[in-house]
C-alpha cells in the first residue's frame, strides 16, 4: 500500500520541472507571434479599428502573458525548491 501511495502521490524529482519549462517556452512563442500579428493587424486595418477590436486584442495578449508568467514562476519555484 505504501508503494502505491508513494508512486502516485509522493514527491517528484527535479526532472519533472521540465514540464513547466516547456510550457513557458510554448507560451512565450505564442505571445511573440500574437504580438507580431496584432501589430500587423493594427497597421493594415488602422481606419477600421473600433474599441471592441482593440479591447479584444489586449485581453487576449494579457491572458497569454499571464499564462507565460505563471508557468515561468512555477518553473522557478520548482527548480529552486528541489535544488
């Protein structure tokens, strides 16, 4: 019973921190692409922009940034606590 508990609920080793690093990289790439796309969209559609388009883009950028920041923070916490 203790082997079962430690296998599924025990602490993980430092190699499991790579999960957060991979997510951080994915969200950073997504954030970079999204910033570039939003910049191009604003340049191409400058005359047709309204408040709804601008606020939607800002909200999406903010959400992707928060996901990137949270995963970066979790990776830092994971790697420092298991050092």
